[in-house]
């Protein structure tokens, strides 16, 4: 093999490696280095704790059941935990619940947003801390958060809302041809 043949093969090899490297950087920048936000919703009991603090306990946990059955003082709350499992920080600007075709926001959450959510951390929001919330009055499904970039999290809810929007649009088409 001559030198030109070697140069040709080395050029092809270098071009292939650089293309693969570029594709990996794009893939990781778009899909891996994003904020992956989880929204966990549950009903809980806020119980008085020492030093003026309060203890938030899930409604179905044994400690909550014992305190409630014993007649201790507690407040019924809706407890939302927002966690960032991704590699990028996010700023959460809204917490809402999708109730097709409308979206519900709650006044107690307006006072608690916006907040910054660094990677690997979580933040808790409480609805009904001062009273006024009754268990089983709000469905616990389809809660979502909106970040500072206007993205809906979690991803399944984003795609669910996109599908609903397309479904509603397809139903609005006229059945008679326009003349």
C-alpha cells in the first residue's frame, strides 16, 4: 500500500470518529443533560412537633393512623414533592393539575412558587397548611409543574397534554366542506 492509500484510510477513520463524537455530544446535551423532574402527590397529616415545627406524615403510614385513631390534633393537607433527578438545575414557576380540558391551580401553591431546584434535590409544597383542605376532595392524578423554560414536567404529562390538544383539534374540524 502506498502512502496515499494510508492517508485515505486514516482520513476516513478520523472523519468517522469525529462524526460519532459530534453525535454523542448532541445526544448527551439534548437528552441526558436535562432536568428530569418528578412530581409526587399524596395526602398527609400535619402534626405538631417539638419547637413549634410540624411533622408531615403520609395519610396511609402507620404512625399517622395511630395518631388519628388516638384523637391527636392534626391538619389534613395535600403534600406535593417535586424532585430533580436530572443534571441541570430548574426553576419551578407553577404547580397545577390537568383536569381535561381545563387546568386547575391552587392558591396555596401560588405563595410557594417560584423556587429553584438544583440537580439531585427536592422541594415540598403544602396545600391546606392553615386548614381548609379535606382528604379525597382533589384527585391525586395528573399534577404537573411548569419550569422557567415553559416545559411541563413530568414528561408523561407533557406528552399526555400534547395528545389531548391534538385530539381536541381533530374533533373541531367541520364535517361539511366549506363552500
